[in-house]
C-alpha cells in the first residue's frame, strides 16, 4: 500500500478521490436507469419480466415471480445447518440491539388545558432490496428486515435477483424467513426498485425502500425518492483504521483488506502516528493479498483508493478521520475509549484490537447499513427510526387558548396571513362560548 505523509493537501486530494466513488458521479448511467423506471411505471409486470430476462436470463411471469413456501422449505433443506445456526445467533443479537432503539409515543398535559405530544406510527409497507450479484449477503437480509420488524412495520416485502433457473440463493431465503419477511420476489436491479416504488400487477407499492445495491440500484433509489422514502443512496464500502505504535500490524492489515475485497471501488485507509507501523502494515498487506481469494479485486481497490497516512500527532490523525467521515472506523490506540470521545463523524466505531469490522458486519447487533462517502457527517446507520413516522399532537381547550389568542393573531397579521388570524379570532367573537 502507498504510504503518504499526512498534510492538508494530501487530505484534500484523498477526499476528492474518494468522492469519485459516489453514485452521484456516475451520470452516464442515469438515463438508462430513468428509462427502466419509466418502462416499469408504464408497463408494470410486462417490463419487469422483460428486464429480468434481459439482465438475469430468467424467465419469470406472474405465476413464479413470488417465492413460494415450498421454495423456502427447499432452501432449509439445502443450507448448511452450521450457517443456519449462526444466522439465528446473529439475529438474536440484532433484535436485542434494535429493541433498545424503539421509541414510544408521548404526551404532556397541563392544568391550563393543553396537551402536546408525539405519536409514533410504524410504516405500513416497506420494501427491502437485497443484492445478489458478485456475492451473496444473508447478513444484509437480517440487518434490513429486523429493525423493520422491531418497529412494527405492517408488511415487509423483499426483492432479490434470481439465477437463470429462477432460483434464489438458499441462505438468502432462509435468512429472510428467519428475520420475518412477509413476501419475497425474484427480481433485482433498477427494475425492482421501480416496481417497489410504483407497484405492478405482481409487486405492491411500498412506502419506503431500504437496502444496498449496485450503481443501478443506487441511482434508481435516488430517482424514485419523493414518490417513496429511501434509507440512503449508498456508495462503495470503506474502512478507516486509526492506530498508534501499540497496534498489531497484522491485525490492522487484515482489517483493511476485509473491506477492500468488496469491490474495486472500496476504500481502505490507515491513519497512524507511527512510520514503523505504516511500513509493517504495508508489508503485511502485500503478504495477505497473495493468499486471499479475491486478490484481483483487492489489489484494484488498494491501487485506486487505499492509503496509509502518517500523521504528525494523534490530534491531527483524529481531525483527518473526522474529515473523511468513514463508514467504518476502527480505533486501535493506547487509549481507544478516550479517542472515541473525540470522533464526531463515523458510521460505526469499533474500539480496540479485538473489535474488528466483520464483528459488526455479521454478529454484534448494531446495523451494518451505514452512511458512506463522507455522509456520516449528517447521516446515521439504519435503525428502528427509519421504519416509523412521527406525528405532532396538539390540544388546547378554550380556557388555554383565550389568554394567548391575540398573540397568535398578531403573529399571523405580521406575516400578512389574515385568514390565519381570522381562524383564531372567530373563536372569540361576541356570542362565542
């Protein structure tokens, strides 16, 4: 991996390079995505089946687009029992963690005759997109469905690509069943997003779409936002390790590569105060890459978006980490909990040398659907909050409104909204009780 001395200029260059990975930078795909969405919106199932045949080489129709109970049972017969046990263990942790996020409606009343509050209502219908291209992600099934279940969503509809034989990966189906998906459809890509956003004869329209996907899926979610809600427009995966001389270089190298293997656009960055650690990590990375199965993908990722940055001080390293705002941030320093208090921008923070990133991906419980491309400065991980909506509650009795009605009328008139003022005033005209 390239080793660079950290300066303001190098940080700016890295941030500029990282932004090239954003789905918003791939404008050449947008017209194609818009065409797919328009066709599905107009022709519904006809377009959906046509695109599935074109892109996934699967012959689907209204009779086989939905996964049946028999297909799910078949998946249980095929899946490795050891993997199923791990899925169930992971699901327990994910459910427990997200249960702690659940909010309740609240109301506050006064003796003067007022009541204010907030009503929490689960979304009625949510679409969960699960990718199925370069790899299979049953972990994403759990992470997307479980917070929706905890929130109390009425119906969870999952879409995922099938193979040419019309089959969905058995681990994905088993994970969906375990997590509580209500309906599963064998369709992927931008056409699946369009179907969820607008509805077809086979797939019902949803209120919100969540889940990661390729560039076509990301741009499709961006395009349908407003017709439905979405979680985010996710970019490629990324990891940043913040380390000092106490870190184990072999652990750090392994953790960097855990994200670089996702795809060629993934980013892996080490920021360290130790030049010696930087050189050792670089050597360990080279040795690991020779042995790992996805070494071609890893090497392209490292060549394009991999960096080892040597900082002059820990404070400088922390400031840079906050500026990059990585999806995953590992802190491997002498006092990692102290450093954690200074981190403002990160999707998920992993503290200490045994809290490696894959622990969060698969098992610990916090959600692994995280903000990317610097959006951790203003976005949060997927959570129960993403599957509820909030309504404000306002109640005033006449007794409570009377002493303040002239104030409200004055405020409305100052904005030249006399109908607003009148709406208050009529309640206190002579003869009104």
